[in-house]
C-alpha cells in the first residue's frame, strides 16, 4: 500500500461551504503530497487556495454533471472526496468506479448503494455519507449498539444551526427535507419502512448548551436503511432533525400554503413554480444569510438490554462556541471535519471492505471519536437503566 505522503487527493467542491472545512482540515492534519480541489468555479477556488498558502494545493476544472469527465480527472488520483450537494452523489460514485479510485462523500443517497456490486468488481472502497448526519450519527449508533448486550432501537436527532440560505446546495437540502412529495422520509419498524409526512413525529430533544431544547421532526435520511442492514437485530430506527426556529417557521409556511406544488403560477405574464421563486428569493435575501447561533447538535439514543436488564445508551456531541471556533464556520466544521477524517482513514487502508459502504460498516467509532476530539468535537456518553 502506498504511503499517504506519496498520495494525491482530489476534493470535489473543496472551496464550498462544507468542502472548505474539509480542505482546511486536510491541510492542517494530513500528509498527502498533493491536495487538488475540483470545481467548475475555478477562479473562486483559486482565491480560496491563495488564502491557505499551502504549496500542496491546486485546482482543476471539472463538471460533476459529466460522469465521463469526472472519471477521466479521477484517474490521476489515489482517492476522491466529494463535498458536493447530494444530487451529485450518484454521478461521483459512478465516476469513481469507472476510474477504479477509492472515494468518500459527505452525503448519501439510496441509489448509491445499488452500485455496491460494481464497486466491488472494480476493487474500490466508496464510503457514502460521512458528514455530521449521516456520518457521525452512524458511528454514535454503532458505539451504543456495541455497548449493549442486545440493541433493539436507535433514535437519532440533529439540530443544524445555520442561516437559511448559507449556500444553494444547503438551501436545496433544507427544502428537500420537508418536501411533502419526498418518498424517502421513512422510519424503520419491525422490518418495514414506514413513510411519514413533513413536520410529523414532533419530539423535543435537548442538545448541547449552545442549542438547548428544540422540536425535531422526521427527515428523509439514510441511517434507518443502512443501520437496519448493518445491524439486522434492530427493531426500530428513527431520524429526526431541525433547523433554527426562523427556518422552521419558514418551512411550515411553505408546507401549509403548498409552495411545493408542481403546477406553475402566472406572475405578470411569466410562469414560475412557487418553490423556485422562494429558492431564488432567499438566495438574494440578506436576512436569509444571518443567524444568531452557528452550531451543530447531535443526540443518539440506543435502547436494548445490558446484563439481562433494559438499558439505554445516550450519546451527545459538543464543540467550541462560535466565538471561539470561527463564527459561522462553527457549523460547517462539524460536517467538513468528519469528511476529512474519513478520507484519511480510507487512504491509510483502515477500511478493508470493498464496495459502497455506510460509515458504520467502515470505521471504528472509538478511533473516529478520538480524531474528532483532537479537533474540538467531543462525543459524550451516558448509560441509563430503564423500566422497559
């Protein structure tokens, strides 16, 4: 196996809202010989690189819509990292298989796992969904499952505290999470995936002190599907999440007044979909760029039995407050840093399996948590006895 300090890494979207933090962490903690940022916005990427001042950094123009072009660029690298919006996940995975290059991305989609056989045939490892959630939450769940003699239920909650329109890709994610037509918003129970609507399953969860108590709702994440396959003994898996209160109030209006309708409406002789109007309006709204608290909260509860008695393992994250951790970057560090850690672990050969894998099938949670801790992200554990 090649040494990491002789390896070249390609970071797609490495100057974006999330990718920039993955890039910074790679610059600060890795010994890759070259760190190349791939993007269509070459000039913006060059400006970002100039601020970091690391000779290993450079950029290459690449269009993530073109699988053949992606694969051609990837062939010159030892590992590819994608910090692109999740709508590009399938393309990037396809390209990595064509190029026979190991990869990892910040998001995950169900159709990626359909490429598992092709990835195995190509002899590559591709880890899907290694951000905060999915990502850290998968490993928190794995850790809790391993602490119990028998695990039966996993409850995941996140609070993504950032402004409403931090970037186009993340605004799209917010809208997608609560789209009434989204079929992937499900939870797992007794071997079945049960579809639920937006803003359903309301639950109050207490996150770390920067965020506090928040209402969370069912969201369309991949953890129920991957965890149920990795740990078939589980009987129930749920994922809920929220954004800051102002963003949630906006989402409630979008849902209530059917902004998600497919039928365009006519405005001064022009036809436009309501959700497209709102999307573009928010991208240009100064108010949608502000938020009083930038942070990320994660809480995972695993229920089951320990020594023959009902027990619950509770895991929570914490991180430095925004005034000590780069202001608004306190949000994106929580997503970009685990992506960098995962990339370095894959590059060092710590993931032996081939195929398209979720984080819980790829990494040792204790080792991963130690790396997070070095960077200021702490995972706190508590085990409680329950009455059943």
